[in-house]
C-alpha cells in the first residue's frame, strides 16, 4: 500500500500529540496552581495532602472503565474517551468560578467545591491511562511517540503557564529616617487563578477537538479486524528489517499475539520474564518511584517549603512538575535498560 502524503502524516502526528496533551493536563494544572490558591482556601498548607488522597481515589475510575468493557465489549474506546474528555473540560471550567467557594462542614469551613471537582478530574485523568492507549493501537507504532510527547506537554504547558503567572508576595518598603515603617505592599499574581483555569479549559478543548479530528481523518476499522490491529489507511512506507523489528517490539504491548487472538493457550515467555528476579526488581523500583512521586513527596512538599515562603513552594512545585516531561523527552533519545542504572536513578530520586 502506498504511503500517505506527507502533509497528512504531519497532521496526524500533530493531532495525536494534541490528543495526548489532554490526558493529565487537568490534575497537573491543579498541582502547579496550589501555591496560588493555598492562601485563599481554608485547608491552607494541608491542601496538598487532601489532593494526594483525592488523586489516589481517582484510580476508582479504572474500575468504571473495566465494567464498561465487560458490559459493552463491542462499543470500542470512542465513548469512554469522550466521557473522560467531557468530564475534564466541564470540571476545569467549573473550577474557574467555583474554586474559592467555601462551605461549612461540621462547623468548620472547607473548600468543598474545589475538592469535589479535583476528585472528578482525578477520576477522568486516571481513566485516560486505560482508554487513550487502546485507541492508539489502531495507528502505526511511530504515532505512539507523538502521543507520549503530547503527554509530556500535559505537564509542561501548565508549568510554563504557572511560571508566567508568578506568585503573590509581600514587600516591605525601607523605613523613613525619622518615622515608623509603613504597611507592607502586596504584589499579586500577573493574573488570577480563575484565568489560569480558563486557559487550562481551552487546552482541554483543543485536545478534545484533536480527538474529533482523528476520528474524521482516520478510516473506520472494519469490525472483523481485532481491536489491536493498525488502521488500514495509515502506513509509513516499507521499512527495513531493523525498523520492522523495532516496530514489532513497540506495537506488541498494545496488540494481542496471534495465539491470544485465536484463543489458544501456550507458555508466554514474557510472563516468565515478568516473574524473574530482574522483573521483580524492576516492578519494585516502579512501585517505589510511583509511591514517592505521586504520594509521599507531594503530600509533604508544602510543609517542607513552608519555612521558605510561597515563592519557594511555587518554584518547587512548578520546576518539579516540569522535570517529568523533560525527562520523558530525554528518554526518547537516551534509553537505560540496565537494572543497575535504574537502581541508581531511584536512589538519586530518594535522596
């Protein structure tokens, strides 16, 4: 089959990257905006701990996706993706006018609207992990890199926006020669948190529009083909032997093997590798890294930065969130497949 035109390939890569941008943009945007909203919400510096718990509860969205696949196995991934994108857009749009609303609970003021919408966005973002990637299995393997590039932008773009916004500060003027010093001057952010959430909503709308563009651009998959088969309308030429092996290796996590598609059972060498000592070591490193990155460190980060002020907390959150996508971009060119190298990286991360 002849390769598609270059302009169509470029457009598809762009739409896939924009589609991936909407995966975790909502939760990443809330994280980097915490130093701005923490001064106005009653939870104060404990707000990151609340948010860590809500993001962990967001994994319940995976159960909803699992039930959907059991109850409607022939419906595909289009409806779950649209539901996830709709929840993200509506939740972020409601955050803009409602994030500062406070409701008394048991006699104590709490930011119920902010926390409830954060839980909805966490459910949507966690569900995106298991709905976006199966849709990409209909595309050739090179488009998977564009998707991960877009996922990196879902953290990098909110970080850049937060750096442009800045954080408010108090500055004391030098006292006069003979007199008492005046009150401190408050320098607010360049734009309020509501504007930040509106811009974040615009990014999510762009991601949803990119998904609709992909549905229009890609030909529909015949029902007789397995869900993991690449779409018939996009082929990237005829690669050489090495490229074929590389593509086969990349596409294998997203597609079923012929024996699985045929329903036959047989020994899977990858399963035995998973339960080997090397596999157990890598799984343990992955568990420790995720526990630190997504649970422990965000929950205590506000308290560790408290003695240094909100500016230090703002820079720590923004720069820490931007390190993840920058490392993903670096990993696209430099791969570390050595178990010792991974252990060194985790030890460096823990320090």
